[in-house]
C-alpha cells in the first residue's frame, strides 16, 4: 500500500511542476505510450462499477479507471452505469413494486441493500453499488487515476456542483494534469462539460462522442479531450482532434487487433474492459530502446 501511495504523491508533485495547458493550447508532443483506461473498472472480469472492478483495474496497472457517476433520490453520488438499477442489481426482487427502478427514485440507504455482483459471477455475491467517495478512497491507495463519466447529468440537478465539491475536498485530485494521467471528467452531455470546465478549470475534461470536424474548434474552447466510439477514430479524425490541441481516447475496445490498429492510428488512450490485454498490446507497440 505504501509504495502505491508514494507513487501517487510523486505523480502529484510532478504535475504541480508542469505548466497547466490551456484548453486551446497547441497540440502536445506525442507521448511515448498510450493511456490504458479500465472501462467501468476491469469489467471483463469483475462486476462493472463495483469496488472489486475498480480494485482489479488498478491491480492490472491501468493508468486510469473509468467509472459512471449518478445521483440518488437523496442527492448522494453513486457509481453505476445505467439510469435504472435492474440490469446490474437484484432491485426487481428486493423492490418488486418500484418499477422502472430508476436510480433517482431510490435513496442511498435503499440502494446499499442491493446485490450488485452476483449477476456477473456468484463469487461476487454481496458486492454493493459504491458511492463516489468510496471509489476515490479506493483509488487513492493505488497508482491509478480516474476517468469520471457523469452519466445523464441532465437528470440530476446540482450534480455538477456535487462532483466538483467532492473533488475539492481532496486536494490530491486537484493538481493540474495536462497529460490527463490522473483525473479526467467526461460526459455525452457537452453542456455539462462546458459548465464543469467553468467550475474546475484546472481539471481535464472530455466530450464523449464524435464532434464533426467543423465542430472541433468550438469544442476545443472548453474541452481537453474528444472520446468517441472506436469506429470514429480513423487516422484522419485523430489528426483533426490533435490539430485542435485535444487528446482522443476511443471506447470500448476489447479485441487485440483493434487495439493495435488504433494505436497505429495515433490515439492517445484506449478505453477497454480488458486492461491486462490492452497493457500487453501497448507494451508490444512501444519502439525498441
């Protein structure tokens, strides 16, 4: 544990010594490697968005662990992908009369009674839906950073401020990070990203999806990244994103051949359910010393 904490502290010191890149800055020099991002944790092997998946992603040495953040009825931040609880918990059995089982219709206390692991594997029976704070606690014991997706923030008034407030209580997450190896906030809701950038301009942010090449100049005024479906990450599109000073991390890539193709296309990072496989492909793609 201590060596992981030391690694995080060293990374934080390094970023404080690095000048903060403006959103509209010129493209950074190419990096020597590709950022390995564990999608919903190591979700190929453990139940997505649980502490088990987060922990496993970090153990597989992902650079960033990606999670989805939503808000409960009593305005608590929880980590779950779907806006309903039914796919990844036993909510239909525990609360059969509460359809359609929206996250926003349940309190944190109610959600904490749910089993969020057995749907994936009986070994994970009893895993719970974690709070955002619990995931931060977990990652702070590791060398992995965080890619936080605000899931459907339009459903949750005040969620921007709550996420920002939780991060501000933890100074280690507030270090300027031009290379996006420690903290990135992303969303399909680009208005949310514009607003969040105004709240915490020192935090790297990314739009999910693929803005047209005509839209990239405007997006670059408030976003540091464009994170599209992998099918959009052609060499030409990657070059266009880079020309506007932004990074590009396509999702969700689990096939080794596709990983290799995207690395060859010049992407900055890849989001994968299989961070162990991705790590090996990144290693093989590095030029020989």
